[in-house]
């Protein structure tokens, strides 16, 4: 942390200096769940409200969203949420947050079009205030004056945010790269960035995703050239899987299909939703007659067909995964199909993607994927672009964001190389409170921050105990022990009976289960009568006895669930 500039000056007016706070509630030390709080003059704005997808350890969890306890405690101070672009890790938490924190949401046209679709699915659209911003205009919210600058990313209508406060200017870069030949011919607004730098930036929050990668990130148009070459050489159907929100990639597939006179069908609900919204808002240009229904496409000659689908990350229920296992009801892999997986596996998804690729090869498809062909480029800045952003903005302080911890460390080292003092670079954690004045910046404390787990319709009702039980069930299964006792006495009328689910197959392990049953019966006989009427004692004893016996015989620890029934005779 940087030291105070001058102790003598600090004593002159110790409490008169105005301060602002920046609090990351998500997006620090992780990919996803982006949410950043800016607080000044007791007013709060929030930048982004994203989700993260669960890792293998979060069994049965659908998505993960930020813990907004801090915002709920200060709900009267929250003036609005500003969204930088329409990816799930920046908008995905809104359907879960807005019912608790009903504040205006601000974003560009395509971003809010995607937000509107999500809120409609959750039946929340009627009660939400969505406000379209123009990147060429300023926005005033409370004491904050907010300007926007266009950025290049893997989705159109992406912006960075400059927040002017009485203390100084904060710049949030959003997700960005410097693409000199963007698909939409709309480059980054370098002029605004340079102007912000000249006027003075107090704090920059900058994308760290590709901070490990040297050089520059390739232009999206490089992918377009690869797609055109694949279309030229493919002799049968082309099936391309990419992120549903990658509108630029979708546009280039449609352009190639138009050029080679192929028809395109969309498979996968999320892909269909994005294509429809982008087309309605004018962000996709589709030549007449190119888009057809999947049933119509299936009736065409294979050399005229293109399928756009989801599943580039090997998600178990995605369209491409079901196609690869012959479980999709409308699409079956035919020998000679060309399947393009136009995405890099997100960390943790490598095995799922590899399994999908293997299944596609087994069914006779020609699979083209990122490791062996240039059909994907990142939407995030590499090292030289990160340096360029810092040189344009010239911030006094930097907070690396949007990356795992190693990415932020690499970003911090780049910042030192371009001249930002090491003590002015804050590599922090979610929940830490950074406080800035015109003369200083430091970490002053922390607030509640973490993960809220969403499972089906339940938000936050699955905690560590439930996850532990799910993990135990997935590892060693469960044994259910039933026992019937006479009401008011210590007499056992029936049982114990042991039922196995996910532990052993009873018919193949009859001897083990009989021994377990006999061992448990002997234990129950030894328990004094008074203790048998204490059901808590009895259940714990059954679990301990059976657990010890099974560990000695199998070295496994299944979950044991005793059920005692009381019967009147």
C-alpha cells in the first residue's frame, strides 16, 4: 500500500479531504462474477452484475453470483447499475439481483437487448428500469458524471466507463482489445482515452485476462479468413459451435454462407435468442433467404447446409454435446461433416471439450478446433495492448481486474514497467475496500463478499453442508438403515434393514451386507434399554458402528442415514 504523501500536510485538515471508495464484489482473482462498487459522497453506483459458471466441486449448482449483502445494507444509497457489455459474466446476475435491489440499469442498445431477453425469461421485465446509453453522450447520476468510450471485444456495443467524481476520475476499461480491423468497422475510441489521460485519471480498473500473453491479440477478421477457407474446402455439412454472444463470429459465418450459397440453421436456445435479438436491433446483417429452420435444412443437400450451435465448452446439456452422442432429436452427425469448435476451452472445461471432440471424430466428422487451426481469437488484450491502455490513460493508481490471481500479478508487473509506482498498484481480493483521495490511496477494510450459489429456482439455499453431503454421495453412495420400535418401550419390532444406493450392488455383495446387518444387530442388543429410547443416541451409535465396520471391510465411507419408526402395538 502506498504511504501518505506528507504527514505534515495531512495534519492541516485531517478530515476535510473528500474521499471515494472502490469495492470489488466479484471479478477479482476469478474469471466471471464481475461487480464493482464506486461510492462517493454517500452515493453508490455499480459497474456490471455478472455470473460465473460452477466448477466441478460445486455439484449440481447451475450458476454462481456475487454476494450483494453490502448493497442490500446500503440499498438507499445505490443509484444504478452500469453494464459494460452483454456477456454473461457481466449481465448474468441481474435476474437474481434486481428483485432484491430494484435500481435503474444502464447499457448500450445490444447490451440491454440481451438483458431484456434474460429478464423476460424470469418474468421480471415489467418492473425493471432499463436505460439505453449513447457512448457519445454523458450521463449524470447523483454526484457522478459518467462518460463512455467504445471498445473492441468479442461482442458489439462494448464500452469502457469513465466516472468523474469530486475526488477524481475512475476509468473502468471493460473487457477490451485493440483491434485495428474490427468486424463492425468501429474501432476503439483512442481519442477519448488519450483525452482522459491528458485531463488526469486517478484510478484505472483494467482487464487482466490475457496479461500472461506477450504481443498483441489477433484481429477477429483473422478468424473470418479461416472460416472462409474452411467453407471453400468443405464438401458436406458445416457445423460451427461458438459462444452464443459472439455476434462478430456469427456474422462472419453468415457472410461465408452467403458467399458460398449455403443455408444456415440455428440450433440451441441461447444461440437462437442472441441471433434474433441481434438481428432485430440491426447488429447482424443477413442476406435474404440465408436463415432457415432446422427441419428445412435437414431436407437440403449436405453441401448446402450450415448449422450454428452452442456447446463450444462441452457443456453436458448443450446442443453440440448431444449431437456428438447421437442424443439430439433433430441433428445427427453424418460421416464427412465438418465440425468447427470456434472457442478456447475455459479453464476447467478442457476434459468436457476433449470428450466432445473425441465423440465427434468417432462418428466420422472432421473436427477443426482451436489447437490445430486459427478459428478462434481472444476478445481480450495481450501484454502490449495492456501497456498501451496504461500509456493512454496515465492513471495514478491501477487496480488489475477481470482475471485469476496470476493474471493480476502479471498485469501489475506490466504497470510497473510503464512507470506506475509499485506501491500505486493494488492487487486485492473481492470485498476489500479501497479508499482514495486526491493525494492518497489505500486499503481501509473489507465488506462481505463471496459466492451465492443458484440451484434451479433456489438462490443461496445451497451451502457448504449441502455441498459436502452431495460430495459424499457422489464418492461413496448412501446406506439407509431402517428400524421399527414399539412406542414407549425399548423393544425392537423389526430390523435393522440396510438398503444401499451408490455404495454396493446388493445382489453382488450379499455376504458383506449380511455381515453388516448381523454386526449392527449385535450392537443394538448390547445397548441398555434406557439408551434405546434416546433416538439421538441410537442414530449416532448406528452410524458410528456401521461406519467403522464398512471402513474396515471396504475402506469406503458412505453416507449413513438411520430411519427409526415408532409403532403402537
